C-alpha cells in the first residue's frame, strides 16, 4: 500500500483537474452558449425585465384571484434556498392535523368538490411548481368569482396552461401555478 | 394504478437493461485493453496519467498489491475531499459565501463520496459551495464509481486465468474506466440534461420578487454536470438538499425518465462486461435474469403499495387513491415508485420523492432491497461482484446437498473462497443491526429522530442500511448532521465498502492461481432456470433471515397500524 502512495496522489490530482475543473467548465460553457435560458434557471421576467421567479420553482399564492399551489415544507413555504419535504411518516399525527386543516381551508374557499391528494400534501422538494388539473379545476370557480369573470374563461386559461404526460404515459398531467397566474393576470389584469 | 403507470415502470426497467448490453460490451473492451473508437483522443491522455504517476499499466498485480493500490487511492481521495470541505470558506468559487464544513460533517461527507454512498448529511444548496460541488464531489462521483468497476474487472480475471498470477493493474482499470466509459457518457448526458432545464451555472443565486410580492432566492449551481455522473456513477448525492425531487435537478417527466434509466444502466453494463471479460456470458445472463426478476416483482409491489389509502387522507375525506405526501405532481405515483425501487436496488440513493413519507411497506421494501446487498444491479462492478459472491454461496449450498466440490465458471470453489464470501456478505448485517441496536437505546442518537414509534425505528434502520449498503438515500426525517450520526454512519459506510471490496479481491487472488477446469457433466449447470431459482432463494433467505426480525418491528408493525387507522377513520 505504501509504495502506492505516490501514484495515488498524482492520479488524484490529475483526476481533479480533468473531472473537477475541465469537465464541469466545458459543460457550463456549452450550456451557457447553447441553452442560456435553461442553464440559468428558466427564469420568468415581467415586462420591465425584473425576475418574478422560475418556471420550474413554485412560489406561494394566497390571493383569491390566483391559483393556489400545494402546501410546502420548504422553510416557511416555497423557500427556494431550503428545499425540503415534510418527511413525516403516514401515521405522524402532525401530518394528519395538517392535512385536515388544509382540507378544511380548501372546502371553505373552493366549495364541496372532491379534493385531490396533491392539494393537501407537501411535495418532495417543497418547491413543486405544479398542481394537478383536478386541483386547478376545483379552484376555477373561486378565481372566476374573485376576478368577476366566468368560470369558463378561467378554465380556458387553465386548460391552455395544462401540460399532458410526455408521450401520454411518462409522468403526470399538470398545471404550472406561476405560469397560469401570469396568464390570468395577462388576460384579466393584475388586480383581477 | 393504471396502464400508463405500468407502461412507465416497464419502460424505465427495460430501457436500462437494453442500453446496458451494448455499453457492457464496450466496458469489457475497456477492461481488457482492447481497441476502442475513442483511442485516438484518449490514448494520449491515458499515457499522461501513467507517465506522471510512474506506473506501468501492463504490469499485472497480485491481489494484495491491487487491493493496496485501491486503498491508497481512496485514502488520497478522502484526504483531499476532507480538506476541500474544511477549507471551503477560503477557497475560490464560493459565491454563496459558505463557511468551512464542520469536522464531523466533513468526515461523513468525504467518506460518503469516496465510498460511492453519497449519503446526504449536508444540505446541498445550504452547505456546499460551487467549488466543493465541482472540484470535490463531482470528482469522487467519477472515481468512486470507477473504483467499484475495478473490483469486478479483477474478479472476472480471476475466473479466466489458468494457473495465473496477477488480477490486473488497478491504475489501468481505474484510469481506463474513468476516461473511456464514465467521462464520455457523463459529458453527453450532462449537455442533454442542461438543454432540458437542469441548471448549469457558476453564478450564485438569483433574487426573484414573486408575483404577490414576496422574495425568493433561487440557488444556481453547475448541476447538470454533477447530476449526469451522480446517476451514471450510481452515486446519488444531490446538488440540492432534496436531490432528484428538486425542480432544478429534475425538472420534467422526460429528465426523470432519462435519469432514472441512467441510475441502472451502468450497473447492468458492468454485469454484461463481467460476462464478456470472464468468458461466461451465459452464466452472467442468468445472474442478470435473477436480478431482473426480483426488481420487477419489487416494482409492481411498490406501485401497488403507494396506491393504498393513506390514513391522513382518508381521515380528511379527500381523494386517497395516491399517497402524494413527499411526491411531486409532475412525477406522480408511478414515476416515484419505480425510481425508489431502482435507486435502492442499485446502490444509487438519489430520490425523486421522500422515502420517509412512503407507506410503511414501501419504506420496508426500499430497506429490504438495500439489505439484499446492492446487487439489483448494484453499483458499477460492486454490484456484479457481490452477485457473483451470491452465486458462489449458491453453488456451495448446492454442493453440500449433493456432496460434490462446487465449481463456478470453471474454478473449484473451496473453503478459502467461501470464507471470504461470508466475510463479504456478513459485514452488512453486522454494521446495520449492530449500529441500529446501539442507536435505538442511546439518548444522544434518539434526539435526531423526527417520527415516534415504529417509524422512528425505521428512520434508524434505514440510515444504517443505507450507509452500510453504500446507497445513500434516507428517511430524511432523521437529523443526521450531528456528531453521533455523522461518525457512526461514516464508519458504517467504510465497513460496507472496503471490507467486501478487499474480500472480493481476495477471492479473485485465490481463484486466479487455480487451474481452469474443462466443463464436465458432473458440475452443476449455472446458466439455467434451476440455478436462477436457487440463486434467488439464497439471496432472499440470506437477506430475509438476517433482517426480517428488525423489519418486523419497524415497517411491518407500522403497516398494521396503518390498516387499523384507515379502518377506524
């Protein structure tokens, strides 16, 4: 083992130069040149060029005029600097209490429809950008009421922002909350 | 459960095996020193490595020399990574302004990456600078994977040689696997992933002002380059705290499919490479078949388990057809369950959903898959090596039943091989059950638990299983970033990695000097259905007998509690 020390140290140093510097820097160079949008976080900007978020990262919405995201366990909710799931086991009493509370709040706001599971559960990342089409549909009437427009108009926006599963069976259909709310504001005005 | 879900699961499993086949043939050519189409580019680079290190790649080492080189190289990697993490605060490329990592966390993380475990006591975006991620972690993602491959290459040579001497040259195996297999594959995958939305930037954070006015800090990293090798190298350590659940690390169903396939593809490739290098393609296909069978049954079971009604959803009278706690909408149940099976069956350990929030039997199945020894298909090379150890135990058991000296791939299997095989497989229960037993009664350890009762025991059991099996996934409710956990989990990883590695090399050294026997009618055929059945039996009984009592106190008892809670709601 002792006479292997010199090759071990030299090899480690060479691998570090090649794999720790050359490789990631080359990939960064290509990515920044070829896909700057994706490589820099798929940022969403307002008309003035200000960054309002990332199309990939969820953010909190509480106003009645907006589509609401799922509950989040990242920091105080959608803290992108502290991604986290709840990590609660299925029998954790805190989980049952939180789910019950969320379900009650949704019933108070959105009526008595069937609540889909994603509406009352936290995601793995705490930054889930999407809700299920079913949860979006459940919220359409409330958004329409708050904005003074028809449910059909809101549902049309939601449908336009709904992405199906890839090739029909890879992943799940979903509605991006930030993009949908931006589309709602664009169509009906930011003040609703 | 629906047909789309089953289709997605079948595709994820099948693609990895199918792609592993041609890559395995190529990997075998690399191990054997045969010509490859990358030679014009890489031969000169390879020569620089050997020249600077002063090694002769053609000199075949005895198993002790080979093992010594392996340990020396990994020690150098550990020291370097430990130093980088401790000195992170004064090193460049630290736009986040992170301080140096604490000694016990640096120990844990350095061990974790050197052993190909990639357990995350660290918080990714909250702990690790861009420099540490790139120069520290990414490098070990490559070379720890290549280290695993060297074990299989040496073992394969042990089976082909006829009264031979050396098991190969560690430096050549390490360098060639890294340069010819891992680097080109990771490079292509990284560029593809960056195009599909995984971030790849040296900048620190972007400040966003949300639509409703709140601010959000979006952390950027050179993530695509790291994600590519974390999957292909079967490492699993995430750039971000939540690993493959993070939208910047796994933004869409397509990236999810690609990276889930990447988890397994090199493990299967190492199976096929071993078969070609050991001139035993049919026998190794039998081992792969056994692994595919166990993996397929587990995948189906996991999908069924996660669509059982979760008690919190039932009690709140909401739709309980999918246990969505800890899962992302874009992946849903099928993509989350198949990922959890392939990541625990391989020694990957990346996650796209939080394992702690799976239904109890789901979490139990994840643990069981790791406890089988990470052979489905396991890490690159380390998986096939331990699978061959299982095959040796199987022919030994069969030999006892019929009273003949067992043979495998034309080599007599005698006391010495079986002794080392037992060492290789007994490390796991010793490290897992030993450390778990102490932690379950040690107040300092218990302070780290999030959940009470059986789920708390599962957090402990999962942690040591994941560490000793070099997996790296977690029931993340456990706050493992504390001296007791960081230290004991680090030890578990070291035992689980290097004791089996040295034992396998000892087997290779013992086999290489033996004469290669001609196939005879008296030997047990090891390429047919009967042997596959025997092998599956040995794997399950070995795993089951050792760990079922512990699992009964954790996930299994919790399962019955869930049934009672759902019935009572």
